């Protein structure tokens, strides 16, 4: 097998897929990339057995074939060569030789037949939508995914279609994020859970222009983004009934300037307990008082002018969860719906429900 390619096109393809190549692998083959040359196109595949990425680059090949190369080393070599260089890769035995300009590198290879590839998936549903729309759904919810929770189904994101809407939901049991968008009529109802790493890789690949074609199968989800094909296993589990924890219509509403409230929360959080990150919100007519204290008996207090007409109320929250929800809200104002001192709050932009955030209360 032998082929040559321009450094820039090869480097772009390598950078698209390298994210799933772990530095420490239990299987040596997973540190490699599968390179398949066929009829003037090079397919570059990377996988960690959960997520697979395939990118393509134009090449000139004198003989088609397959080989595997150490992913990070091949990327570093391509990146280090001067711009405009043509790289030539030739494979013989268990070694591959890479030449570019006046440089030559010999890399060890592993058998291409040992490389694990995800089979074609059995399509259950196909969608096509603007990349910017899918990126927004992920950006507005990903931060609420759990990390290494024993409830494995929380270590990912729910992707749901219900005939009219496409919805993403993430929760770690302490807070919940939901974002949705309209879909054309005729889409069937379906729920799948994409694992955390798959969500983060998909988020990295999505841009603001062009469209993305999504194919949902029984065990995998696939997205075609330009010349890159993303495939992820799905988490086999049942996502919690999230609608039950979203307050339908909180009786009290606080409307505040989003940036002013964020800044005040950041300042008050400086003296919050480093482990629990608890902060007290005391509400009076048109005034929100933020209070924090820590085991060193240090205290912080700040007053924020808000629009609030309800009864006096005190409630505690994890300040990190509030700040992340505020950061995801669009617009200059934020609405926080509260019920009482023992109930969760609903954070959203005033007058909209396409993105909603629920934060559970804390006992302080």
C-alpha cells in the first residue's frame, strides 16, 4: 500500500478524529488509526469501542489497501512538517514509512484486520437538521450530565423525539437541563441515551453552518457532518421520567438582570463552603439577598435588585448549579420560578420555555 496526500487536508482529517484516541489504552490497537485507501480517497477511522469517528481526505494512491498507524504520533508528524508539503506513506511488512520534504519516519504498525469497526446500523429513524440547531441543544444541556454515577443511565444525555419536537435532557440527580426545538411533522416517538463521551465529541465536531444527518438505530446513533462520520453506542437503560421534576408553574417568579446576578453569585461564592458550595437566597419585595458562609466562620452577603412581588422566602442552592444554568440562559434577563424553601427552582429566559433548568434545593 502506498499513497501521497497534501499535509493540510490530511491534518484536517486527523484532527477531526483524534479526540477518541485515548493516550492510555487497554488494547494497543485502540491507540492506532485505521487508514483505508480506495479510489483516490483515504478513510481515517478512530475508535475507543464506544465512539467511532471516520474522516476522509483526497489522496493519490498507486495501490489501495489498509494499515494502522499510531494515531498521536502520525498527527504530531503531520503537524510538525512545513505547510504545503506532500506526505508519502508506504507500507511494507510491520513498518510504515512516512516521507515529507527532507524528513523520513518509520512507524510500527499493527494488523488492520485486528482493528474493531462498528457494523452498519439498522436504521430506525433518520433526521436532517442545521448543525447550529443541534449544537444549541447540546450546548444548553451537556453540563448537567452525571460523571461516573452508579446510575449509569445518567452518565449521558437523553435524545428524544415525540412527533413534533427534538429534545435533549441531562440530569445528575441534583439538577436538570432541557432544551427543545420544533421538528417537521411525521417524526416518530423515540428515546435514546448518548454516552457522555459521545456527546462531548459530537459537540466538538458540530459547527454553525451546514446540516447534519442523524441516523438512530437500536444500539447506535450516527451523525454525518460534512466529511466526518460520527457513530456512538447508546446506553442501554431507562432515563428517569424527567417531566415529573420540572415545576409546571411555580407560584413566585424572580426576574433579574442575568449578568448582574451572575456577578453577584460569583462574588458571594468566594466564601461558600468549598465542598458543598451552598448559598442562601433570601427574597423580599424587589430584593434578593445572597448569603454564604464556610467552616472558617467567614461570611459573604450581597443584595441584588430584582423584580419580585411575592412573600418573604429563604431557600438554599448549590451555587455552581445556579451559575451554570444562568450561563446557558439566552438574553439579558433571567426568570427564576420558586415555590417554597424546600422545593426546586425553575430557571429560564422570561417568556420562553425552549430551554429550562431545574435546580434542587439544599439544606443550609
